[in-house]
C-alpha cells in the first residue's frame, strides 16, 4: 500500500502549485494529478454540482489505487470534502484559505483575500473568518476571470495584469499587510502580485501547509513510501495539456484524458 500513489485533483492546472510542495517534501512518493480543466472554474457552480464533480474526480483516482487523495482546490474542499469523507474510505486532505495566520499576524488590522466565489460564499470559509478574523477588516475579492485566463495560457498577459490591478486597488486602499490566496491557481500570480502590491504586503498561500498535512497523515496511517527509487508522477487533464506543461516544465509529461 505504501507504494500506491497519492492522488491529487483540482478544477484545473492550479493545483500543480500544491503538487510541487508535496513533491518537494515527499520526493519519493508516486503521484497522480488530475485536472478537471473542462469544468473550470468550479467557483461559480452551485454546491451540488461541485460535489458531483468532486465525486467523479475522487472515483477516478480511487480506480487508480490511490492511497490518499488531496483535494487541491479551495472551492471543492469548502463545498465537498465533508461529503467525500463521509462516503469514501480513504484519507482525504483538503485546502482552505489561510485566513487564520493572516488574521493573527496583521499589524494594520486589515487583510485581503483573493478567492473564488465558491470559496468566499462557503459555510467553511464563513466559520473560519468568524472564528479568527471578526475583529479585523477583511477585504474579500472574488477573482472572477483569473482561473479562465490561466487555463487559457494567459498567465502573464496584459489582460491579467489589468484585472489584478482592479482587484487589488480596494485592498491597497484599506492598507492591508497580508494577502491570502484562496485558490490554488493563484500562487502562479506571485511575480505579478509582488510587482503590483506595496512592498510591505506579505502573501500567504496554503500549499506548504497541505504538504505537511499530507506527510503527517501518511505517517499516521503507516503508508509513507520509504523506498528511495525514482517515483512515477503522472499528470492528466481534460483541458489543454500545453498549459499544464508550461507550468510543470519539460521534465514531466502531461496526458490528455477525456473524462
């Protein structure tokens, strides 16, 4: 069982930012990454549709004998992970915006969160914000259009830069000192964000924390791969393979999958 792969799914290519953190921490683990780009973004979809898509992705990965599944999508986690945990006998790791560390560390008492509609409107996000951020100014911004641009290979386009400037303006005006990235696509925006934000603003995403949690659960279930052989890392998408390929680099092969 320990040599079985870790399964990772996202609404598209963004979760590869989480895969990179997992691979860096657990370099000997076999992995299968599944990008449901044909249905991206999940954010505007209703909860029932998000659960159905998450079931489809989970069952695909289980059929590939995955020993653990990482839901590398904030929207799928906040809307579907409770259902998945109740209905599948496999360890599941989710991801949600890191509002807690931002709220605890802010000096200006103002933090920004850039996320999808599906995450910002979810019950889980509401609970987390109420618990940790009730005494500070949280400037929420629905990143409408960002995922679509990334999925279409327009990560560094002028269109993306213009969109980000519009989204960041209210946050800068509110004097935020932390920006929380609430979508796994968004870490790929880091160079642009650093260019557009004031120098004192720190950016937080959840990828590293997810990798640590993945390792902890593998250890708890005694299914950590201790074999030092070269791992097999497989990447599948029902969208544009060349977009994911550009994010991963030439060392990995992305396969188109009609699912």
